[in-house]
C-alpha cells in the first residue's frame, strides 16, 4: 500500500522470489507501472518486472500481508481505502516513520490486523515507474503486537528470508520503533532546518548541538513513556551517526527542498506534543517544528 521507495523496493524483491504482489499506487507512477512495469535500480541488483499495479486495493482481494508504506499524512485515508483487502487472516505492517502508526491504523482496521514494523533503506521514486536505491542497506524489522499475530509474523519472516531480504523478527517491536524514531527525529530535524546534509551538520558546532539536543529530548520522552532505552543510548547513536554518509539527508529535508508536504507533525512535532503531555520540556524539537510549520502543507502548492 504505497509503491514508493520502501514499498516499491521490498515489493519487487518479494515478487522476484515468486510471491504474488499487488502494488497500490496512483497518478503518473501508477500509469507507468501499468504501461512499462517496475524498474528497480539497486546496488544489490537491478530488476525490470511486469507488475500488478492498481489504484483501488479492493482489486487485489484479501491479502496475506500488507506492507503499509504511505506518507504519514495519508495514514487514515489510506487505511479506509485498504479495508476491502483486509480479510480475517490479513496482517497489516506499517513501515512508516514515526511511532504512532500502530495506534492510528488500529482505529480504522482493528487491533487484530495491525502489527509493527520499521524499514531501513534509502530509496525513492526517481521518475514514474522507476525506484532507485542509494547504498546497499535494505532491512526490515517487524513483529507481532498481539499473540495471535505470531504465526503470520513468522510466515512473513520466512517469505523475506526466501526472497533474500534482510529481516529481523523483533520480540519488542514498540521499542524497535522508538530506537529508530530517536535517530530519525535528530537527523531529520537537523538536516531539514539547516537545509544541509549530515556532513555539514556534524562539522558545525551549533548544528551538532541541535542534532544532539533533538536526540536527547526524544530519548527523554521515550523513557518517560516506559520505553526501555538505556542511559547511554544517545551516546551510541552519536557514534553511529559519525559513520553515516556525509551527503545523507533525511526524507523530511528532501521533501522540504522539493516543496512537498512534510511529515514534521509526526516527527519533531510529535516529540514536542508528547513531551508537553508528559510534563517535559522539548525546546529544540518545538523550535524546529515551529520553523517548519509554514511548509508542512507543501511550499510548492502554496506558491501555485
């Protein structure tokens, strides 16, 4: 559900292994998928696939597994459209940014159907019908949030292994989501507000302070909400960030540059909101969100 960089890449790999995959897309991307198929350009192997590309999920029938990969602002509306594809045995795995997707989807599709997931990949729609992966890292982490989901989680894990997809079946998927969220909020806040890649952020003392402060505020609200993140978690993240490519920019920064809609309300904005609810201060995330707020709806649309 959402055949962009994440859904397009992993869906292609699963189809290459012989699984029946339907790609839900729209607009020019949908038309290109129908006409010319899906082209995947990846350091892990290129592919050219004829695919089942649809706009209405009902055309696919009830699915075994739904990789839910739409942008965060489309979550509820996409979930409503997805209802016909969610049968009694279907599991929906949100591979989105943020930490609120499980709850948001469950309100529409019910608790039974929704698992948790995190995707780690740099991939994008380079042009309609074409998915380009940057770098060689492509990994899925997912897990059940209810005991009855475990057989379905195991089955999907087996399918990923058979397809050569790097995957991990997580025992505590909520903690996994927060681990990714802390890192993502820091990098997305710093690269977006600076309009600069990670190398610039690391090399500048003030931007590095902003990055670290955003990480620490997000870690603090996670711990306040009962997530078992260790005391040295931010220090280890900073060491990890040193090894990331200097030209890296978070999708939030790329969307801002392109004049598109922003996921800021569910990233830095969510940290500010959750911190306030928990009685914590999050001045850096609040300031970053305030700076990005005029562009949340898309600067290109406003200019038009």
